[in-house]
């Protein structure tokens, strides 16, 4: 077996070019031996996104307390209320209402039918409320995927976590002139030995809205309609739009 060996000519210019690149790279590395990068950040807890976005409590809650949940938090940022009368007012969050906005009491579902039909009142009395938590976004998803609009948690002291040293209680009353609405509530906390006792009661009564001047319910213009030909009938105005 014969092996043929061939010598290839070496290009000195190419070898010199490669050596020049290596020399320049090593020179730059010696000029900048250390690179320092400064980064400024803020350390936050992983549970910070799950905290309520708004908490009403203390004097702020007493100043904003209304006869319904919607009237109480209806002026908060991103929150409005439904308009189905004085006794049925549910919060609307980010334009969503009904089943899209959950109502909880002490972290548990209230279990009423106000999320099905907005003309029903929320079955949680506000007069004995200690604080109201408004949650949106990731904080609301902690309680389930159905609260895409948000969540409202009503916190009261019905479940005592400590034994009261002495008997305590409170009485809360309110009145609304526009609807002759009256509300009253009271609660008492005490203990008998190692047993904690909590008693509370509330009543809420609202009438129709009253407005200045004269308003007619029914009357000759109550049954207005548009005929098939487009002619209005019993409409209390005349003329046309420009």
C-alpha cells in the first residue's frame, strides 16, 4: 500500500492576518479586565400581589357607610353600582356585574341570588361590618376563576378568635331622606368561662324614591309605542331631530 503525501503551500498573508486579530483581541482584554454592571431593584414579597387593593375600615367606613353594599363602595376607584332601587344595589367593577363580581362574607360566599338577578339585595348587613375589602386582578383570582371583574369581602366579628375580657357592644342607626330609609343594627360580644358568645341583629327598610315637584306614574303617555309604519303613538313630544 502506498501513501501519497502532498505538501500544501502556506499563505503567509493569511497567517499574519489571523495573528493580528488575536493580538488586538488580547490587547483590548488587557485594557478592560473587569466590567461592572450596576442594577437597582426592589425586593417584594410573593404575596404582595394577593393583598386587597382597597380596604375600608374605621372612620372612613363609617363616613361612607350606606344602606346597601353598592351605595357604600360605589364611589371607589373602578367601582360603580347598579340602579335597581333603594334596597337592591350591587357593586359593578370594571364594567362587570352579576356573577362576574363575587361577594364574600369573612372569606366565604354570601350565597344569595343577587348575582343572578340584580333586583335582589345582597344578603349581608353592613351595619355590623368591621371592614370591606375590594380585590381586583390576581388578588380576586385567589378565590376562584369566576371573579373576572373583582371581588368584595365583607369582614365582621361574627366568628370570635379570642375570648373577650368583658362584655362589649355597639349600636348603629342611619336614615335616608330621599327614600325614607331606616336602618339599625347592634351587636354584643361576651364570654362565659371558656365559651365566646357573639349576638348581632339588624333591620333595613327602604321606601320609594321621592323627588321634588310632581311625577305621574302611568297616565295617558305611559303606553307610548311605535307603529309598524314608523309613526309614534302616545309619545309626549312632537317634531323631528335635525
